[in-house]
C-alpha cells in the first residue's frame, strides 16, 4: 500500500508549488463571508425576527466553526500576510475560548504524532470516545469548555502545559491568557447593562459546540493507529455549506499530507490524491451512523 510520503513523491512538483501559494484575497473573501454570516444571524436574533430561536443554533455553528479558521492560522496559511494569520487566529480563539498561542503548539504536536496513542495530544486528552456514555458527554461539548477554561487559567498562572510547548513560549502563553481573561471580565461587566452578548454569542456557542464535536470526530475517529496519513486521517466528502464553514478542512487527509497547502488549494489537491485515499466517508451523517454502529456492537 502506498503511504503519504511515497504519494507526495509522485505528484508534479510544479503543481504542488502552485497549490502552496498563499493568497490574502482568497482568505479575506472567505473571512468576510464567515463573519458576515455571524453578523447576519446576530442581527436576526437581536431583532427577534421570525424563527430567531432556530437562528441561535445556526449562529452557534457559525461561531464554533471559527475553530477551523484558528486551526488554519496555526499553519499560517489562510493569508499571505503574516500578521493577518496571527490576529485572525487570536480573534477566533477569543470567541471560542481557545488560546491561540497554546493551540498552535498543541496542534503542531498533533501533526507530528498523528493518531499515535502514546504521543498525539488529541488522543492523550481523550478526544475519541469509545463508549456510549463517553460519546454523549463528548458530543455535548461541555468537556471542551471546561478544558479550555482550565487551560486558559493555567496559562495565565504560568503553568507549563506540557512537553509540546517550548519553555521560551511560556511568557507569550501567560500574556495571551491574561489578556483573554481581562477581556472576558469586560464581557461579564457588559452583561450588567445588556444581555445582548448572551443571545448573540454565549448561548449560541453552547448550542453550536455539539455540531463541531461531531464534525471533528470524523477527522481521525476510528482511524488506524499508524503513521501513514492516508490511513490515520479521514477525508469526508460533504456539501458546499460544510466545506465553507470548515474552511475546506473536510479534505483532511490532503491537509495532513501537505499542511502547507492553504484551504483554497485543498479541493485541487484532492483531485491529485483521490485515487489513493484509504480512509474516507461519503458524508458526516454516514460517518456518525457508522461510529454509532461500532459503539453498539462493542456494547454487546
């Protein structure tokens, strides 16, 4: 079986160089669309228009999927201009309670040790539930909110998050966490004047997190514990809406194989790699059904 390194060696070098080109315009257009969606739902909710309760869930999904933007920013690929990647990642992290500086190191360790049970921080954090009870708790999103609140507090106190963070980075993590906590304090104070942020941000984020958890499970859930990216990662074929919200990250084998390719190059990279992908799913409904069937069989 071909592994991802052998596959890369067969792809046209010129085409790979072309796909790896960064582009501010593509990133800014996509960011404008994502933030426009959030702003539109916020106005809908604030005005109390028809079916505004349903808009709470849609708003939450749009906000929580800013995780995929932050994820891309750790690779410095959504934008060509470096500071755009840095500040878009920080802003997204603030909205979803996930410190960007910390997540950068956590995520790069995940790329170095993808699906390695002994070294992948995603697995060490218990990110892939293997019982019905664990699955329900995981999909609720509550554990991730608690984990990120605790991580932010620990970073602010100067605690060492782990071996995946170099010691030279600890002052940056501490400063970032303290700024985030100060901003959250201002948000809390604003609620004394108006509950608006509860309705357009905080409550929607709680409602939207389960959808992000379901989406993220497909990236590596029930994949092989091997080094080959064609097997230890899953590409999920889905519709334009999900691909838009997730910044094309459903093309996840492609992303792990060549993380320097920006989000807008992943569909074209898929056309080069599609015949060699080992672990794929025809959609998120199909993946979830398969995951639940596995849990059901194991429960017996």
